[in-house]
C-alpha cells in the first residue's frame, strides 16, 4: 500500500490568508484543490512538502462570469462545471469538450481548471513509485542528474498533459497571477506565455505565485474551433497527443487561425506559419491537409510517455485534419 508522507495541513479561507501563508512558507508548500493528480504524486514521493495547502474553501477563486473583456473563469471552477456551463458550451465549445474529456466523471467532479492548467508534467521514468525510481536511478525531474529519455540531455523533457491548456492557447486566453512576494501584486500573461519548455517546472509560477483568473477574450467569441485527443482508451487516460485549432472565418473564408499540438513535449507547441497556409482560403479539407503537413514537420514526440513515438508522430496529421474538420463543421 502506498501511503502519504507526513505533512501539515493548511486550509485558508480567503486569498489574503493563502498569500500570507505563502509569503512565509512558499518553498515548503504544495497547493492542492481537487487533489486528483497531487495525491497520487504525494504517495509516490514525487512531492514531499512540509505543508499541503488546500484552497478549495477560498471561494473567491470559484466563478464563471461574463465581463466586457471576455469570459472569466476562476481556478477553482471544476472541470465538470466547465464542460456543462451553457455559456462555455455556446461560446467556446472546444473548451467544454476538452474539459469533458479529462479522466472520468468522478475526477472531473473534483478536478479544477487551475489544477488542470498547472498539471505536473508526466514521464514514464518519473511517474513511478519511490521503490521503482530508487531501483532505476533518479532523474532530472526529481532527485537525480540524468534524463533517462535523452541521456545526454541537460533539460527535462517530461510531457505536458493538460487538456484545457492547448484549447485556451488556441483561443488566445490569458492567466492572471497573484504573488505573495509582492504583497498580492497581480500580473497577466497569455496562456502560451504561461508555459516554458522545461519538464521539471513547465510554467512561470514561482514560489508564492497563485493563479487567480483565466480570461478568454471577447474577440474569441465566434471562432470556429475543434479539439481532438488521442489516448489508449476512450476514457480515463492522459493524452498521447492532443490538438486544438481555432479560426476566424468570415464569408466562408479563413482570416486567421491558431493550431496547438500538445502532449509531445514539456510545453504545448503552437504551430508556426498557420496563417500563411490558411488565410484567404476556405476552411475545408484541403486546408486541413495543408495544416497537417505543416504540423507533421514541426512535431517530434519523445518517449517520455509510454507509447510509440513514431505512431504518435504519424497521428499528428490525422488529428490535425480531424480538428480542422470539426472546426469547419461548427455552426
């Protein structure tokens, strides 16, 4: 039986209480909400914090609201609520779909948008028990000095596996971050800028930072969007590959588009040159084929997840075509 390590439980009721705790103990603290990913990682001793900070009772971080600037989502909104919310389903159906494809119903009932956005990267050599990792030898991501995926590499290549993040990038969404170290000062970055290409810690959050809001800009309303996810089974599993696509179409002609491929590296990959391929053209099968060729050239999955990398790369153009077709068929 895998047991939890010893830790002190902290349960703030307000954002100010949370930031005050982090101001004093950020390096020793692990923030959890639903805990659907954090608890297994604690049992595997992938995290060994002095404090586990449970933020579910910070209700000011739980909201879905329409504002002039766009739709604002609190980090404590559950994935189930995002998948079923009428506003999300009407204006951003690809996000509702992505949230509805995370794990199973029980985990979506507990899992949150903030937790999925900040989901730890995954690797076949990292997401194992302490006994297993001791036997093999530790890795760059936890307690070691070697990457078992790229033995000569000096950067961790554990894979990003959030479902909602690539969709939010395709929609041009932003993340607001509060910092305990700067007395609650706020800063905003795009979701694309939120991630960095380092599997050890693949986002810009520092000790004492907390995600306080995700905003999908008003201009994203009306985008034709699609989301496709490859996984071993049709439920539960993390993605082997995921593709998010969004395009602005007027009069049947594509004006601009964004294509994001994820689960192949530590950071979701925004495909370059998309507008050059599709701008001024209809969003049709020919456009999907052109984008699939473009994505295939730029995507090179690694073996950081336990699936054949050649198969996953071969599936990139297939799932790009499906995402574009889904967007093209949207009303």
